[in-house]
């Protein structure tokens, strides 16, 4: 917050909503100037549990509204949880609602059943995994893509790409800034994570230069047209996530 | 110098979202959340 960040991405499953809430309070910055995203974990998707989960997130964050609330994983009673999100939005508890980890297949399975269109789909996205098919679907529905792992979680080979190195030299930026600037120009929302103050500072310093359309095309060609690190369509993912932990174990 | 002039994108519900932010996901917390938290 001290370095100028005003948009924070958290989740029930990160076990840090309380800390995020405390940071917001301690910053002394007006609530209206801060964007807070959190996410519901899939164990809470049954309608009554979902309603409770929204209030639990609000309580932990110490807020009376969240700017964006997502269904973190697209499995289980997704339609019931979505209904709870729509109602919480109407009640003023959440400003915008969305989904996460929806592949084209999962999107087409659920979204046609929703009464309202999600505002965002937060998925894995970086120059190696550009989600070209999904982006077409989202663009047609006016849905914004949010990138998780915008830096490929620090993927070494991505940071060693000659193209990116050359652009970094040209613009006197670092590789992380070139990647994040590319994503920004693609219309993708990014929220890189770092525990290092110098990176937290530099990652944000991407609004004073612009990649040319040829350079954008060249980075588009780094796409590996494959699966990312996490494949939401893979068999067994829902069970694996559901059995990984209990987000309310310490409530 | 702190520059908070982060551009916004307009969502399909008309809301303006800052196009850049901070992620708080920690892999260690994801892998062993309960074990870690139960220690305290
Ligand atoms: N919806 C979902 O299912 C989902 C899944 C994953 C993540 N997310 C969200 O998306 C956010 C971002 O994704 P992420 O944290 O997985 O990955 P990321 O932001 O792509 O990468 C973070 C990693 O890159 C390193 N890094 C940061 N800045 C760097 C730089 N300038 N140069 C080189 N390395 C750098 C960090 O190391 P240091 O910390 O050591 O600097 C960290 O290991 C998360 O924090 C979370 O809020 C959502």
C-alpha cells in the first residue's frame, strides 16, 4: 500500500483475509480508493453455505463490501454459489462478481445456466500460456480476463527468453516489466505477487512505456499452445481440491 | 516516488477496476495451511 498498490487479490483459501483487512485498515487509505477481491472456496458452494461464506469473508476482511468476489474453483454446486453471489451483489455486499479457473469447456457447461454474466474469469495466463480460445469466448461475452501467474510464477525459461531480454534492453526495463506490460496491453488484469520490496516496486512501474504492435505480435508468438501448469479439465482435480484442506478449520 | 495513477478497465457491469494489483497467494500456505496454522 505504501508503494502505491490499491488493488489486492486474496481468497478464503489463502488463509490471509484477516491480514489483508488489517493492512487496509492500517494503511489509513480511504476504502473507496482500494479494490479488494476475494474468493469463495468450493466446500462452501451449497446455497446456504455460500451465503454464510460471503459474510465470513466480509467479517475476516473487516469490510462492509468487497469490490469483487469470485467462485475460486468451478466444481460442485457452482450454480447455487453463483445465485448467492448474485443476491449478495444486489444487497450491496459485493460490487462485481466473477468466476475463476473456467476453461472453455467448463465455461460452456456452467455460464449458460447463470441468470447473469460473470464480470471476470480469473485464469492462469502468461506469455507461454495465452488462453487464446478462452479469450475469444470471453471477448464475445464482454468478460474481462484476470491473469493468475502473470509472471509464470517466476518460470526461469520465460525470464531467459531472448526476445524479452532484447525488449528489456530497448525500453530500459526488466523482464518482469516487459511481461506485465504486454499483458496490460492485451487488456488483461494482472496482480503479480512478490515478497521482495524491490520487485513489488518495479512490477508496478509499467505505465510509462508502450510496446509496438510488432513487439506485441512477437510476444504473442511465445505462446506454447498447450496446457498450463494447472489443468482444470483434468480428471480428479475437483476431489483433489476439495480434500486438500478445510478453509474453516480455524474459524 | 509513489505513482498511484493505475489505469482502470471497465467491467461488463459498468464498474471500473484498477488493471493492476497485488496477489497474495503463498504456495507454502496453500500446501500446508492447516498444519501451519494449528501450530499457533
Ligand atoms: N484463482 C486462482 O486459482 C489463482 C491461482 C494462483 C494465483 N492466483 C492469484 O494470482 C496472483 C499472482 O499469481 P502467482 O503469485 O501464482 O504468480 P506470479 O505473480 O506469476 O509469480 C510470483 C512469483 O514470481 C516471482 N517474481 C515476482 N516478481 C518478479 C520479478 N519482477 N522478476 C522475477 N520474479 C518475480 C515471485 O518471487 P518472490 O516473491 O520471491 O519475489 C514469485 O515466486 C496470486 O498471488 C494470487 O493472488 C490465483
